[in-house]
């Protein structure tokens, strides 16, 4: 999941919510933390100087 997220953020500094979910979909977490992982990728995008367009939840 980390490598997949890094690849997305290298390719697109400001991905859309759909791009984020599509990129992470093959690594769907079944343990119940998938939403927290998506939130972490959104935060990483902000830390890299971008963000996620139309984010499902605000980045704090």
C-alpha cells in the first residue's frame, strides 16, 4: 500500500478523490483500516505541497 500511494503521489501531486480510490483499490484493506489509510494518503499529498481534490473528508 505504501508503494502504491508513493507511486500515485509521484505521478500526481494533486490527485482527485477518484484517482486516489482507484490507485488504492487493488490493495483494499480487509481489516477495517482502509478509510484511515486513504486519510493518511490525503495527508501525505498535503505534506508534499498538493492535496486531494474533492476529498471525501477534510484533511486535518
